[in-house]
C-alpha cells in the first residue's frame, strides 16, 4: 500500500458524515499502542477539527457502541451462576454492519485498520470486566464462557464450555459395560426384554461415575471418554483404565476431587473404583481416546479336550510376535471388516485341570484376546486353538494393567488465560 498520512485519512472520514470516536479509531488500530480505539479516535478528531466533540450519531456503526454497557450488563446477568476464569465476546454481524464495513474498507482503505466488530468485542469485554469488578482472562481459543451478541436482534447468548477431569477406573466385577448400551431388542425405546428400561445392562461404569461429578459441578450432563474399553464381561484391574470425564455447562469448575472420588468409591463399592482424579483440558479427550497403550491380560481358557503341559508350553511361543486379525465375527456388525496386525510381546500359562488353563498375555493395544485364543474360525492367525489343534475359548478375562505412561504431570491442564492486546 502506498504511504498514507493518518491525518488526511481521518479528515476524509470525518467529512464523510458523523462518525463516533470508536469507529474512527478502528481505522487506526495499528497506531498508538496502549490506546483504546476510542482514545485514538478522539486524538485524531482533535488534531483534525480542534475542539469539536464527538457527534451523537455514527454512519458506520449506527450507535452500536452506545449499546455496549447494556449488552455487557446482560452478559453479567446470564453468567452470574457460572464460575469462570476466562471468557470471550463475539458478535453476529448485522447485514447493515457488514455492508458498511465493506464500504469503509473500499472507500477509506487503511493499513492500520481493524474491523469494527473486533472493536466491539473488545469494548464488550472491557465493560464486562468493569461490571464484574474483577479481572477475568480473555481466552481466544477455549474460553470457559463465550458470549455472542446478535447485532441484528440485540440478543445476547451464553455458551458455557465443558469442564474436564482426568481419572482412572477399576472395574471389579464382570457384566458392566463402560457406557450405557441401548437394549438390543428395542434399541432403547423400552420393551419386555429389558424391563422397559431401554438398556441392555442395568448399569455402566459411566453411570456409576458421572452423577457425583454432575452434582459437584452443577452440570447439565456429561460423558466418560475412555482410553479404549474392555469387554463387558472382562474386569479392569491394576492401576485402572484412563478416562476423561466431561461435564457440560458446569456452574462450578473448582471442585473437591478427593471428595468426589470418595463418594463414587463408596456408592459403587465392589463394582467400580476411581483413582488419580485430576483437572484436565478438552485436548486430553482425543489424546486419551487415541491412546495406543500396551495391555497385560489374564485369561482363563477352556479346551475342548484336556491338553498336556508339554502341548501348552510347546504352543505358547508360537503366539509371540505379529498376529493377523480379521475383524472378529462378534464385533463385525459395528466395525469395518479388515485385517489388523497386532503384536503379542509375552505370553505365559499354566494348566488348571481339568481341560483348563490360565494365561497371562502382554500385547499391543487393540489386540482381540478372545480371538487370539479361539482363532475365530480362522480369522485370527496364529491362535492358540490353531497351534494346539484343539478348540479353545476364553471363559474369564481380566485386564491386569493398561500400560499408558500417563501421569498426573502430563495430563493436567497447562492453559493460561491471555490478556488481549491493547486491553
Ligand atoms: Zn460508530
Ligand atoms: Zn428393550
């Protein structure tokens, strides 16, 4: 852009019609650091017109800046029940403002300009903090509260971001799914088969953990995002399975996690236990869901005929290494049919007469252990049944450990609220 003189641009803007100090200032946002748009506008007006005062009308915003205190007060009212350390204002531009902005950028180009909308957002934030009487951080990326002002209707909307917690769960009994499963017969509508509950299983890990969080946070619902899931009939032991608990629209974010853990562990006693609860961020949800952790399993296996110690110890080394698994028949209805390769790192076992054995398996995340044993009619290669030449199946399965390497240090949130520039 060719060299430009701010004063002559300011003069042209002022001569084009009544313009408020805010809007005038937005054309020079890149000049005079530490000043607000309004202060910049006022200085330029003084330089151009001497003692003239700001007109009451404005051909650019049509008086939007005058409504800022009122909108900020509505936002304070909307937010009064919600604990928050960060917020952000945004506006839905009206067609009028969009058209005026376009006209402004075309007819009064300026290398220092920022959109009027951005000036409005900043003013809303300043007023909001002033009304609140304390400094709250503006967070441009993940604000806890997000206000949207519709410039057309004048409505102010509040969106409350979820709050997240990291934890681990142990599942001490079989027959509990991680999250609630709709009934197979009625798909959740409720029928005779499910006793009109709509559920395949009466309770889930999520349903045992979530309520204490919802109550503590005053949230409107939530989710347990697990780092994978064990089979419904498998226990989850050891240090437990990592999860991120999400509470939607929470009123409280600083909660006593020790108290929540205590309550869950008391109410779900003998079924589910939580440990290692810590504050977390939204980013951890994907990280935990994508976690490819090694697992250590214990499997009880039944053979179609008794096998000898020598047969078993001869077969087990053949399972160490890469296993090719076509999607198991039992999950084929909900997973794509493909062949995946997963590794078995270690496997040991001992016979439990008659015709049974107990195995311990250390393997890559995602390996289907039941099929490693049964062979799933040739869909898993190699398999214990295949190597022995004897049909075999898992009768009991426990996850002994999820070896994920997650610690409180690398799961805790590190986000810092930022102050906006020129604030
Ligand atoms: Zn204006
Ligand atoms: Zn049903």
